[in-house]
């Protein structure tokens, strides 16, 4: 694995790989890697000839009072994990590389970015879209791999790729879970052992939601009420939102039909976690 020193070096290495006829797979991350990230790398390796991974804690997607400063960082460990997976290129830019003095051009997403995470975290998706477009411009991948855990992020970025005519394929990869069902997340590292045990309630709540939605007769309100009921059993957990959206465009669905995400966001102590289940309602 080569760790690239800067944007020019990434462009040169990717250029050489393309000249050799290789397809480029790209996994953008903020580091603090876990099995979820590694599953994206493995998928990229299975579908592409050359795999690039970026590690960049993007300051513009964190709001006031969010966890930018304490976000876990361990580039040595990340680098060893990526190398063991056979990653070809690690891009580890500095904030100055990505946002040099005078930087002032932004991608401002509409539609699916306006609700839920977008509403609660103003400017978050503007920061995500801007950095991901910049990374796409630097790496010029044929395929980019993202986790379903951030389903709204995937939908917003997919919209950006379509709207801006980017010549790459977006791939959404399944959520990787701990043995008890908790979705893997770099932010799980914030949980103490009591909180860690309690955090499984988010998955249990949406799993219950999925059970009752499958019959095709339940309304959004009924499913959300049931999810809230399950969550209220865990005193350490606090619900931010539960929602049912169309998987294509993230519009809220009153009578769930077709392919949907059942989404949940909430707090365990001071830690905010999100999770979701994607499923098809046949009826
Ligand atoms: O999902 C993430 O880790 C980040 O939002 C991303 C896509 C790497 C952009 O900073």
C-alpha cells in the first residue's frame, strides 16, 4: 500500500493505474476504522482492480458543539488495517490540502438533504457533499463505496452524482453489526460499558418496526409508535426521531410501500447514534 503525500501524488498514481487499464474503487472515510469500513474495502477489491481509501476528518460537516475535536483518530492503526486488506492507495490529506486559504465554493444539496439529519445538523450535508465531490475530483473513481448505515448521506450523495453528471457508480453496502445487533460506528467508542449494552435498543426498536411494517397494512404512525414504545423500555436511551422514507428519494411515506428505510436516531447519554433497516414491502 502506498500512502500518498498529497493531491498531486494521488492524481499521478491513479493516472498510472488507469493507464494500465485498471478500474478504480474508492472508499472515503473519516478513519477510526472498524469492520464496517473494512467490508467496504473488501467489496471495492472484489469489484475493482485498484482500491483507494481516504482518511480525512472533514471539519465542514461538523456543526457547532458537535464532536469534531474528540472524533477518534488513529492513522497508524487505520493504515495497518487497510494495508492488511490489500488496499492499494491511502490518501490522508491535511485540512489545508482540502481547504486551502481562500476556499469558498460549496455544494449545497436540496431534496433529500432537507429533512431528518439535514434538519437537525444544519450544514452537515453541505460539508459532506463538498468534501466528497472534491475527493471524487482527486481520485476519479469508477465506483465509490458507502455504508448503508448513513442511508441519508448515501441518498444525498447519489442525488449529487446524478445531478452533477459525475461519471461514477455509487454502491451502497450493507450495515455491519456487532454480535448483539448494534450497528458498527466509530462513535460507538464513546460509549461506556453500560451505555454500550443499552445501545442495542436502537436496533431492537427498528427490528420491531420492520416486523409490523412487512404486512403492508401498517401506517407510518403505527410503526413509529411501536418503535418509540420499544425504545422507551431502555432508560439510558432517548429518541431523536424514527421515520419511514422511500429509499429512492427519502420522502416520508404515510402508507409504507415498495423499498423503504426504517430510520432511527437517538442518544445514549451524550452519544448520538443512528441506525436503519432497508426493506421491500411486497403488498
Ligand atoms: O461517512 C463518512 O465517513 C463521511 O461522511 C465521508 C463520506 C467520508 C465524508 O467526510
